C-alpha cells in the first residue's frame, strides 16, 4: 500500500467531495505531491496559503489571472463592484469626450514669429521706428523660457509679406504676431494696431489697437508682450515678468538713436562695413550720453567696437579697450543681464581666444536669453574649435531651430555635417540656404563639393565653376579657396 501511494498520484478531491472549493483542493493536492520539491517548503508556507484562502485572496499554489481575481472579487462584493463598473463607464465616456475635443482643437503652441511691423509712413525714420518697436516686443517675448520665439534675422526677411500660413510653415511656428504703426510728430502720439494669428488655421486669436502718447510707448510694448504671452498660455517666472516690464530706456530720443544704430549694424555684411560700424558707434555714443543707464546700447556699442577689431579694420589695443570699457560699464549697470554676458563672451572669443571663459559667459547668458540664437551659434563655433564636433552640431542645430533662415548658420552646420559624414543632412541644409539666397556662390560651391565627397562625382563641381566663371569671375577665387 505504501508503494502504491508513492507511485500513484492522489485522487482529485472534488471527485470525492464535489462541493469542495477549488483553491482548497489545490492546497490539499500540493500537500500530497509525490516530489518533495513540489510540496510546501514549510508549515508556515502552508499556513499562509490557508490564510489567503480564508480571506478570498489568490493562493501561492495557484496564482489567479487578473480577470479571475476580478470575477472572484465581484462575486464576494457585488455592491462595491457595481459602483466600480459604473465609475469605469463614466470615466470612459469622459475620456472619449476629451479625446474628441482634443482631436478637434488645434495642437499646442509650437512657437511665435513677430513679423516686422508695417510703417504707415513713407519716412525712413518712421520705418526704423517701427522696426525698433517690433524688435523690443520680440526681445521681451524671447525672454520667456516657455515660449519658442523666432530670431530677428529670420523674421525680418518677411517684411511686407502677410501669407501667415506659409510663413508659419516655413518658420515652424503655430502663431504669428503682425502689426502696423504710425506716429505723429506734431501731436507726439502713435497709433499701433496688432493682430495675433494662429498660423495653422489662419484664424484671428486676438487683436488690439493702441492710440497713445509717445511717452506711453514703453508701457504699451510691455503690456502687449505680456498679453501675447497670456494668450499663448505661457508660464512666466517672476524674473521673466520683471524683464517684460523693464523699459529699454526712459528717453525716446535715445531709443531712436539706438534703433538707427542697430539699422547700421544690420548692414554690417554689406558694402561699406567699416563706415557702417563707425556710424553705429557714433549713434550709440549719443544714446548713452542721453541715457547713461541704457544697458542695451552699451552692449551694442561693445559689439560694434569688437567687430572693428575682429574683422581687422582696427586691430589695435585702443579699439579693444573701447569694447572692454563698454562691457565694464554695462556690468556695473546690471551684472546679471544676459545681453552683457553675451557681449563679454563675444569679446573673450574674438579678442582673447578664451574659449573656456567665453563658454562660461554664454552659459550665464542662456539663463535670461533662452531664445537667443546668437548664443547657441557662438557655442557651436567655439565647441567646434575645441574639436567637440557632436556638441557643436547640437548647438548649431538649436541655433537653427530659433533662426531657421539664417544663411550663415545653414552653411556652417553643413560644414559640420560634412565632417561627420552626414551627407544627406548636409545637402538638406545647403538646399535650404540656396532657396533663401539663390545667387550665393559659397552655397553653390559647397553643394558641388558635397557631390564629390559623397558620391565621387566631379561633374557638379566643374559645371558650377564654369557657371560662376561666366557670370561673376571675381567671386570665383574666394568661393573656390573657401571650399577647396
């Protein structure tokens, strides 16, 4: 009999007692297993399973699936189970409603472009005034980390254009801010009309008109930037609120001088570079003479002196000292301002080749200038000089995200892609650069050189050189020297 018990499995207890609970049968069967390893390891383990069975929980001898546990719980607690089912049905209904709403509503904000404001006057001075108002509003919005704001360089290329959906697609933004402005010198008033448009649908989000005294200009600029941020549901920190409220200056004439100077600085890469820089310096000196607390004017003054030194027009200790004096004055005014850290970084990079110091200053500048493409562009250039190609490329990609129509950035990131053998990416950005400036010889030569490096095809290079030789032979030597 003992031998039979060791060789034959125990009978199913439910065949002997049909009403026996299935889990209790499993516990008993586990106790009667022939192999010692299949039985409970201890009396304590058996006691735990019996306790679980008594409480209606899953036993270790036969774990239950989730549906089985749910069915058992519903049988033991029908009232609570019914309430849970009702809540689940209501939750599914609410979820479906929210899903439908989200599907029909536009996606979240992906960025904003502040287009050049249209001056309703034919006066060049009024046009510069309009640019100054637009740029100050753009700068205030760009100080808000929760927003993605397209840089000045890219938006200025859309002067006079109002095809907002096309512009939104080209710049990768969800919203466009546009406006018209006029000022009356006789009555010292200005009239500003603003429209915030959803570039994905072309629908008007918000519009406002301001007819105020010129003395209210800076308050209106702050109010407008604050309202736009609220309409876009941007989160604004206390420091960012202060930056939005801070006027650039308290002197309207100094503001005009500053805007005229920036107009000359924007012409830096055109003909007469040295003359434009010197003219900007004269205007900025006048501006800070009128308002000695004009921080942004000092930063632009440092930039102009730095460019004269860096580009070789006045590579002297005296010019370098002028740049550093403007930086020192700005630091005394507002040592935490991002603009001054950017100016200092540029000075350390261009005049002293202090890469580590420049990167440290750029890191500080990013804290209050989160949307400034100049910071990421300079970081990319410095990191590349340090041999950090991957880091440099990421910095340049961020600069391009904020300034997508900046041709120099497109050309420079193409160079990095080429070194990293990312030829498809290199072609993509060069095609973008050529679409923006179709006559640019450097881009044409770079595209031709790409075909040689990528596919060992020399024909595009020969054809491009022949084309430039026939149309502009003077430009050929410089373009070929840079690329070859």
